[in-house]
C-alpha cells in the first residue's frame, strides 16, 4: 500500500507502538513459560530502529505479535496510529522473516507475482515492481531462475524484494543480512539507508551489531523477555565524563596534552585521543599554544558490541542484592 492510502500518524505519535507486550506459553501454572514478559517499543516515524538481544530474548516473538502471526497474551500494538490487528495497518507493512521460505519450483518472477497478488497489486504493477526490485537487491537477470537453484544469500535478497512490494511505509526486517557475504551485507546497509532517506520506517532485528550501529537511529535491547535498554544510539553509547578530541599538528602531542590523553590513534589526516570532560579547556589551550588545529570535540562513544556485552553481563534485578530498574540500567531516554 502506498503512503497516500494510510497516511502518517498524528503529530508526535510513533510509527510503531508496542506497549507492555506479553506472551505466555502453556496454560497450566507449573508449565507456563514467559517468552515475552513486558516489552514496550516506540519506533519514530522515518527512523531505523534496531531491536537487539541474545537468542531467546523474545525479539522474533515480539515482531510476530505485532504482525498478528502470534497471538499476544497482553499488550497494545499500533502501526501508523492504527491498531495492528486491523487490515489497514498490516497493509502498510513489508515483512522479511528471519528464515524466508519460497517454493523451489517457482522462478523468482513467479514468486514475486504470487506475493504481489497477495499484496493487491495488478499485473502491470507486479511486472514493473518485480523487475525494479530484483535489480535493486542484486538479482537482476535472475527473473527466470528456479528458486531451487538460489543460494541462501540469494533467497535472502529475494525475501527483501518481496517485503518491498507495494512500497510499504513500514518495514519489519528480521535478520536481513543473514546468509549474505560481506558485499551483500554492505548492499543491504546501503539499501536500508536509501529507504530511510525516502521516508520509510524500519524496525530491524539483527545479531550483527556492527550493522545495527551503522544504520540505526534508535535501539531497544531485550534480554530474558524484557527491555534492558532503549533510546537514541548516540546517547546510549556515549561514555559518561569523557570526550574524544581530533586534532592536527606537527610532531608529538604537547606534553600537557599527552599527560591527559588516552587511547591515542594516529592517521595521515589527524590524531584522535580521549580525555576527561573536565580537562577540555586545558587541552584546548595547550593545543592552541602549540599551534595545533582542533578538528572535532565530541562525546566519547563506545562500540555497540562493547555496550551490548557490558549490559548483558549486569545482574538482573532478581540476581542483584541491590536491584535497579531496567530503565536505570539501560539509560532509558523515553
């Protein structure tokens, strides 16, 4: 469905709203298992939102509840301001499952035609969009190839192409780079950024943290069926009390700067190092006195891999003698 058919949510409303999602399996008290205990996710309109967590954290179950593929035990789900259970909301969504399956006896064109008809497209739209999308995901010239001859990576590309049929405003991508080589992963990152530039909203679930860090504006991190961190990625990864300085100059760093700098990195263009935030003025003055030029001063940022590992190493509220809330642990900015 095109953007004109559904429209944007009211001002300030998220493109995707999940509040207090819960999924229990098993009816008997002793056999009941909580796959998702209390998950809330707000995805801003036009953003790429990363959904992270270890295996079994509840990511895929949460996505399937949003899409109506799994019946939730509780919670509120909206897409573009419309309850997700209504056909109008789901018609605005393109979905790539974690392990897409396609009948091997079909050609790529036949598979796209099948999903195009399910999306309500006519023959002309199907033909035009199929050729354009297969080319866009790197499958140009494969229209007549049987899917039984496709590699796993090619099937993943086809899955992304079918998710784009009908130009959906919202895309939900579960492990989109799974099975792809590094070149394919780069292509998917570029495509996601292009889609964002065109105004699409993307909810991205991935184990590839570098991929999420490269494209995401916001992230939500799940562990054991609940949210442990969420917010803008720059805020989550900022290292409290430290800043990164990039500067250019001849020779070694001035002694007054070298005494305060750690984690120094040299390139042909500039030298980058980190300092304590309260030393910024002294470092700026020392660099200026020595004739150095400051290129950039910004909050020090951890890698998403380091942040993720540190976060999941923290004890849960039940395990900690002095438990703290998930919001306090995760730097919740909502």
